[in-house]
């Protein structure tokens, strides 16, 4: 196979990066991602560091653009940003995030030895270094981490041990071995491929291991208001939206009812002006004996104290529980330094929030400990794992409240569902998801969707969720160490390999 000139190589890499994002939506096609990465690894093994960087930049740009094109909708349709600027912003984001992969693959090419296993290890290290950087640096944006595409693959059995980035390493290793087989011949690659397949088969037979045990069960009701984003803050539409949310909350039975992120989209003083009895009536209802508890997404605060994207509890208890979102969305919930001019071009309300505590307490209910997280906070498994530092107080149930209405009827809904499913594998906890437009679902601790509402419909979902106690190895080591040591080790290892490769290239002793 001849790729021709660097421009054609880059276009092919761009297409491969875009193609493999299909696995993030159609997770049964997990092998497609490995094959696309294998072609990238095959070519990187034969080019200069400069060409490897070009391939990495192109592959990464195709990857992020195809996987997050829906950001255009939030900025243009709902934010009012001119179409050209919105499209340019998506492209600039993709180019910026692909820089990590470009740099890492250049280092891998510099460290190349021409032998199967060292080169496969170098490519894997480069891949992990790039993914960790994308997920952690500048608040992180790991939405398309490669491991999410493997939530239904044999690699997923490793999730309770190594998490989503470990699965990404598995993707890179398998891809590099396939590339090595194409380059060095099947005879050379036979035993590494066989050994890797054997390990996967062994873990597949015995399973990932049950590190957690069941606690109690809760009967839950999840609300899906299905309010289009362009109607959410329209004054004429607010009374009907608020009335439906209140009626659905009061009609719920069981143990717990959850309304999604900003289900009540007004600050307290704004709501008091529109309907002063709204919160008192809800508190009175849920304060009755025998009523379920409720968790409701709502913005809180004022100009002096600052605003928060929050979840509040309504129940018969004397202590009022509140969870404030910690990991804020750049440009949507906080304005990065130097970018206020950009956010002022968009008409997005409540664009600058205060952060809540990183290791927030769980909400106690009937012997269970429910850990809320808001919107894309469940994208950061290492932050959710902090709540597992003490096994005795660790959450037994995870609850995500989201509003993906910002991105329309797009692949973002399915992508976010796979992200939540990965968290259940890593932490072996069920996840209940109450969302504005979807996916409103119940997920058990093995990533199985046990109940679901059709996206983009208004309704309520009833079901039962079984809590779990105990900790997975991933929860234990990430809670203790975090991922920053992994990031530092990956890039230091990559730099050391590149330095040794440069020394060998110049005939110098590689000490």
C-alpha cells in the first residue's frame, strides 16, 4: 500500500480519524477503531518524526471534528455565534487537541527501533500520553477517549482494573501489533498476537471480577421534560415547563424521583417573581411522611455570592442536601482567561459559575449513598473516584443529571450514554441518568441498560436500582494517586525513548 505525498497521507489519516469515531456511537463496531488505529500505527512506523507529527495532527483533527461537530449547534443555533465562527471554533478545538497526538507520535517515531515489541510499546506509550494530556491539561476534554468505544468489547473486562485510559492503551497495543504483523510478517508477530489474545480470552472467561457486593434497592422515577433548548429560557414557555416538572415530581412514587440539570431553569429570585409558591409547595409535598425524596437540577446563587449549577434535595429531613457542580464546561459555565470576547459573541445565559467542592458528600437515602454528578462531570472518572477514597462512605449509586439539549438530536446523546456506561464498569456502581432530552436510563454495575426512555420524548421512567458497596482496584488507586502521575510518567518515558533514538541516530552512546 502506497500513500504517496505527505498531503495525501494527511488526508488519509484525517479520514481514518473521522471513521473510527463511529465506534463511539455504534459500540458493537469496536473493532473498527482498532483497525483504523492499526493503519495509523503501520504508517507511523515507516516515516520521519516530522511526518509522524503530521499524521498525528491529521488523525486527531479528523477524530475530534467528526466526534464533536455537534458543538457547532450549541454555538450557532443556540448561542447565536455566526456560522463561520462556530465552524471555525470547532476546527480550532480539534487542531489544538490533536497537537498532543502529533507531538507524541513524533516522539514515538524518533524512538523507533525497527523491532516489533519495542515499537509497539513506543506507539502505545505515545497514544496513552496523548490521551492523558487531552483529558487532563487545561481542565481536560476527554470526550472521545478511545476506551469509550470499547465499552462492549473484550477489552472492557479490564475496566475495573485500569479504567478508560487503560482500555485506550489496549486499543493502541492491539493496533500496533496488527501493524507490526503487516510490516514484519505474521511469523514475527504470531506469538505477541497470540499472547495478547490469550490474555483477553482468559479475562473474558473469568470476567472482570466482582469487587463490589449488593446493598439495598431503590424504586426510582426519572423525569425527561424534553424542552428544546431554544425554548428553555423563553418567558412565554416557562410557565408550562415549570408546571409539567412540578406535576411530574408530585405524581412520582417509590423512594426517589430525579429531575434533570436545570429542570427548573430559573434562579430562586427569578422563580419567586414568576411563581412565589413554587418551591414552598414542592417542599411541603416532599416533606410529608411517606413521600419519596427528590433531587432536582436548578441554578442557585446571586450576583454577590456567585452562581452554581446545582442539585437540591427535597425530603422530610431537617438537613437540606445540595450538590454544586465542580467540573465546569469552558465557555458554557466559566470563561477561560482571555476569552471573554468570545463568550460575549454568544447569547448563552448564566455563562460564569462558581465551582463546588471536588469531593462532595453523597446524599443518604434508605441506607444508600447517592452521588450526583452534573452533565459531563461523569466524563472524568478520576474525579468521581475521589469519592471512593474511604470505602465506608463511598457512594452506592451514581446519579447523573444532564441537559444535552444544547446539541440537538445528534450523536452526542449516544456518546454520553457510553461514557456513563464506562463509569459503571470502572467503579462497579449503577448509574441512573435523568436528562432533558435523553438518554434517560437506568444502568446496572455491569454497564447494562436495564430501562430507558426514548430520547426526545417527554415522560417519566420508573424502575429499580440496586446499590453496591466495595471498591474496584481502579477506584482504589485513582482515589489515592489520581492520573497526573500517569501523565508525567507517560511523557517522561516518551521523552526518554525519543532521546535514546536521537542518540542512536547520531551514533552517540545512549546512556
